[in-house]
C-alpha cells in the first residue's frame, strides 16, 4: 500500500482522529478527501471537503460518484451515546449500530469498486479496544465496535480477491471530543494516526495503537474469566 501519489478518503475528517488522519495523509503526499456530515466544518488547507453522512445511503452513493479514484478508505466516523443495552434508549442503540456497523458497511460497499479499479488499495477501519471487551455503561457502543470488527474480518477475506488490504486499528482512549468526559490516560490522536499509517504501509492488518489494546487483545485467549474477572 503506497500513500504518496494515492487518493485517500477519511470519514469524520472534520475533527478528532479523522482530522489528524487527513493531515497526516496530506503530509505523506496523498490527495485527501476530508469527508464530513457538514463539509463546511472542514477547515484544513490542502484537503478537499466532501459531504458524507455514513448513515445516509444517498449521501454515501453521492460521495462515491464524486470521487471515483480513491485508493485508501479510512472508515473513521464514530458515535458514542453512552447507551446501556438494557436501559439506554433504543434510538441510541440503533444509532451506534447504524454508524459503526451499517455505516462502515455502506461506505465499504460503495467504495470497493473504485479501490479495485485503482489496483486494490486499502481500507483502514478505526476500531477500539472495546471491540474486544464490553463496558456495560457504554454497552451499545462496545457491541457496535464488536460488530464492526467482525465486518472487518469478513471484508478482509472477500476483498483479498481484488487485492484490497483491509486493516483494523484498535486503540484505547484518545484525547478527542468523544471521551472529553473521561478522566483516564489518553493517547494523542496525531500520534495514533501516524502509527496507524506506518503499520498500514507495512502491511499489518491488525494494528494495536497502545498498551490498553495490547492488554485486552492478550486477554482474549483467556476467555471470559480473563476479561471479566468477577466471572472467573
Ligand atoms: N476517542 C477515543 O477514545 C476512541 C477510542 C477508540 C476508538 N475510537 C474511534 O475513533 C473514531 C474517531 O473518533 P474520535 O475519537 O475522533 O471522536 P470525535 O472527536 O467525537 O469525532 C467523531 C467524528 O465522527 C463523525 N461522525 C459521527 N457520526 C457520523 C456520521 N453518521 N457520518 C459521518 N460522520 C460522522 C463526527 O462528525 P460531526 O462533527 O458531524 O459530529 C466526527 O467527525 C471513531 O470510530 C471512534 O469510535 C475513539
């Protein structure tokens, strides 16, 4: 996967991690579509703002029509309602699935043909340590991230036939609006964007950005007891 000279599209590129991805891709010599629900909120010089709401099929289709030459798709857009699966509103729970699972799926399906036309290219899905462990206070978000992880594993296998690399980025807390209310150590999203692109270029399909992700990942082999000690 070569970034320089390619064309990247980043969803949710107006702020947070997506904004840092757009900046880093530009610095590495890519043409960058900075996709956002409100393209007027994209304020980085050098990128091309484009309207894209990942939960709106007509918006996704329009973005794919406008572009046509994307070689790297970064599925970054994300919601975080903090909804519990048992007590949260069903609308919030559906929003999490619509954004992380159905949104990522819709964008992937829409852009796969142009990735193929460009020789394969790559998709980078922004997942989480919470794809692997569930905090019930944000149970809907965690379930949606798990679903997005499974989706990533499925499309990696299917898109291998057209030469598209599909990589997953797992990360713990990052210093963005999404977790502004959380008092815990957080990674710098600019550092995470750089690390993720280095690993993507190296061909890594499972990218672990921090110690939290590495710890949770290693806990998977211990089963329920390792990740949820009260049930040991
Ligand atoms: N922050 C963390 O600790 C953390 C940890 C692990 C994984 N992640 C993941 O990292 C990714 C980026 O999150 P962030 O931390 O940068 O959060 P953020 O600062 O809250 O940014 C979220 C971005 O997603 C966009 N978005 C939300 N719903 C959308 C939709 N339907 N269509 C298009 N764009 C939409 C937002 O656009 P608007 O400006 O229009 O709202 C915004 O640009 C997400 O996938 C998140 O799940 C975050």
